[in-house]
């Protein structure tokens, strides 16, 4: 009886990602080869590298993996419960590591582009709307960012008390509001403008300046201040 899956050892030596990584370094591996290491095994008649290529085709790109749900991954032939969780875990670790490295030292904010580079990678491909604040000191250096609320597919609930409680705890002189649009379109909505005005007014009373409101989309980000909306 034939085996159900092909293991990494059954792949020709020249095509094994493990050996290639050890010889040339992990950065020498293609997207499919890196994904093959995460998947660990293929399926009947299909090598793990071929399965990785298949997964990338289903996702349409490496970035497309971020947009796939656990159920969508599991629906692909050869990608079961364990493999789909392995992929989701690897993607989440990558995003967390990027965010940690960005926040390791206090970056000074000179304008919207500094904010984009700091937070975009964490929010661009989130399937649900999330609202963060970035807290800054008196020299406009980033202290840290914190998640305030996580909503449904198209909205999040923002409570001003939660926003400014975090700012006061961090002794922040100013904050930047940040949220994503799961639709991919970063253009600010009327609700975005209204909430920005409301929080700016509360910030003035609290002695915490609201410097900007960044809206993150899959194709880029927009600054309400740069657009002249605050």
C-alpha cells in the first residue's frame, strides 16, 4: 500500500529546502521553499514543495496568505488542520516580530511617512477593523502603540475613556489615532472625520494632543492631517 504523504526525505536531494538553507542560508530559499519548511510534508503523489506552490497559487501571492482564513486554508486539498495552523502561526509571528523591531527604539515622528512605516505592516492585511493609538513623548518620539478596540468586518467601537486612559498611563504628550479599512480603501469616511474631531476636542481638555489620524488600507495609508481634515 502506498503512503498518503511524501516526506521531506523523499524529495530529491537537490530540491530539499532544509539542505539548501543549511548550505546557502535561509534567505536563498524561494517563497515556496520557505513555505515547504512550514508545511513539513506533502500529500500522496505531491511533494511538499509542490504543495507549497499550490498554496501560493490559491492565495494568488505571498501577501494573499494574510487574507486567507483558517477555514479557507483547510479547504485546500493537502492542507489540513495542522498545516493550516502552522501557516497561520508563522504569519502571525512574522507580523509580531516586525512590530516589535519597529518599536524597539524610540523613532522620532517628522511626518505621516514615519507613521506609515511604523504601523502599516501590522494592519494592512487584517481582515477586521482594529483601532490603535500611537503614543509619543514631548519630543515626538514614539513610546509605543496599543490596541484600543477590535471590531467586526467593517467597524470598531471606540471609547474615548479607553483611548486617553492608555495615554495618561504612558505619560504621553501626544497621540496618533490609527485604524485599518479591511475593504482596502484607505480614504477616510465621514465617521472617521467625526470621531477624529471628537477625540481631538477631548484631547485638548485632557492635555493630550491628537496629532493625526492614520487610515491603513491594503494598497497604502492616508493621513487626515495631510489631507487637511484636522
